[in-house]
C-alpha cells in the first residue's frame, strides 16, 4: 500500500437525479438511466470492503448524488455498509430539500451515521436562492434545525465564488447560531453546468484575502470555545501561515493545509460505478462493475501521475509546502485542461 | 531442477510497476486480491524479462550480457532463486 494514513475516504454518488439545478453544479446530466440496482450497489460495496480489509484501513463513506434521498436504495445500502467492520463512518451529502421527520427517524437508527452535510450557497436567502433555486434556503435551514433537534450532527458545505463571497462572514455567524458542527468552504470548480460560469471564479487576491479572513475568524472562535469547526486542512490554506504546518499536534480547529488526497486515500464512485480520482476531477479511471478496485488503484496512469509530485508544473513543482498543499488538481484541470499544472488560484 | 527451455510468464492478475520518483520505486501488484510486493531494481529487471516470450535460457543470456563477469554467477544464482520463489508463490507460470 502506498499510503500511511489509516482512513480511506470514498465519495459515492449513488444517483444523478436531483431536485435542484444549482448554477455552479459540477454535474452535466440529472437522469436516472445509468443508475444501479441494489444488487449492483452491494457488489461495489463488497469491492470497497475487500480493499479496506486488504489495506487494513478504516473507510469513511459519504453517500451523495444528485440528491441521495431521492434514491430508494439509500437506506438498504447504509444497512449493508454498516455490517462491515472496516467501515467506521458514514456521511450523507444532501441539499436538505426533502428531509422530514420520517427520514430523520430512520437516520437515527444507523449506528455509523456520523454526519449529514447540507449545502448552502449564501448566508442570506437572496444569495442562496439565486444560485440554488427559489425556496431552497428556507428548506435547508429547516433541515439543519430538524436534524440538530434530533441529535444528528450536521455539516455545512459552501462553494465560494464571486456571487456569494460577500456572505462568508455572515455564513460563519449562521453556522454558529444553527449549532452546525462543521463548516467547509470549498473553492468553485467551473465544470459541468458550472463551466458556463467561469467568470464567477475568484482571483488569487480574492482567495488570499478570503482565506486570511476565515483563518482569523476561526482562531478567534477557537479561543472563545465556539464548537464550530471550520475545515482548513485543504489545499492552499497552508500558505496563510507556513510556520503553523511545522508545529506537531495542532488542534484541527486551527490546523492549516492538507495535501490533495487523490491517489493517496480517496476515490469517487459515480451512479453507474464509474470511478473518478475526485468528483471535481472528471476523468474516468475505471468502473467497479467491470474492474477490480485494486486494478484501478494500482494501474491508473492518472493516479500515478498525480502521486508523483515531481510531475507538478509551474510554481507547484518546487513548492516547499507540497506536503501540506500540492494545489487542487481539479481546479487546474478545469481552468487549463492540464491536471498537473499549477493551481491557478495560488497567490504564493 | 530448472528447465532452461521453458518459457515463463507472470500470471495475468499480476502487474509490474515502476514508479519514476528518485531512483525509482518498484512494485509487483496483484490486481485481483490487492497483494503488493515492493521490489528492488534487480528483481524488477529480472521479472520484466519473464514476459512469456523468452525462455529461461534466453533470459540467462540477457543477464550475462548485462552484468560483468565478476557478478555473473551471483546474478544467475539470484535469478534462479527468484524463479523458484515466484513459482512457489504462484506468481509466475509456464506459458500455456
């Protein structure tokens, strides 16, 4: 095994169907034609299980879509995954539109369900609904409250670009006020439907200023003992304070930077079994109904090229922060067509 | 006893891989059950010659050509041992 961590992350898009059409979405199609039966989903789950066992790793599986609650096989699949001792955490990534008490009651029966992540793209209804559709803000907020009231941990996913960057500070307030446990602010990757909106892509300076502002706020909230965790162990964050990366055992709340996980400890599976290195890097590297997970992991040219950091181009190639960054390969691909090129939003 | 006219090959579930970083890292992967073996460069080079086309005798000649007289006996001995082990582990087989 090539990696040294003990958790492997699988993002599994079990359906392409969705009840929203968010402007910046990375999907291109939303139909059910290539979706798998429960039996085929079980076959893929067995492949995941086999790999985790072989690699002696714990699996964290995030089930998503499209909108995962639209797929009737979601709950039986979770029940199946829960039986596997190598899978220790399951998450669901949703838009929060159709979550009701009946769904919540079912969710409460799962022992390994660790969190429900809901996407919002504005701290204000106007900003969010412009991007995600009318009424989506109120429904998402109601779902956060329903889940929290029922003792289920929630996460908030925010995809930041020119149309919602102004809301970030208020979004942190919202997350704190709604007792959301984790906030992830992800950079917009203009692909799929979102490819039409390349002009929403933030400049280096905008990203730099934004990340600096978020780090300052996160450290302040950490000192105050606010339970919200703002995820910053991703690419580019290390540049804000390179010295921080040298301190061992920094609490996650104030930790900065993380190497892109492609080829190290993560994979993405689509609704038809196709495997991508990452959902935001739409290059098929196999299909789990036709190829073994080992064949994909050990022989994919794309994975090997990305694993070898000497292949990175431009300023990423010689950067001393590679172990805590290495740039977003998906953004490089979306903006330049070359997933090995330097991260176009790096301000260093 | 090694029959030098035999032609051997890696079983189809095994692949050899060279990772071009530093001086190179060398692996043998089983893509069915996920087994992986880290190799040194010499073992990698030897296994690369077991390609289902060359006989053991031909591979021996290749190795002799590649290495100086000084190392020749040692290399041939290592190759013989590698084949023995790979056969025991069912990693290589006679060409069908």
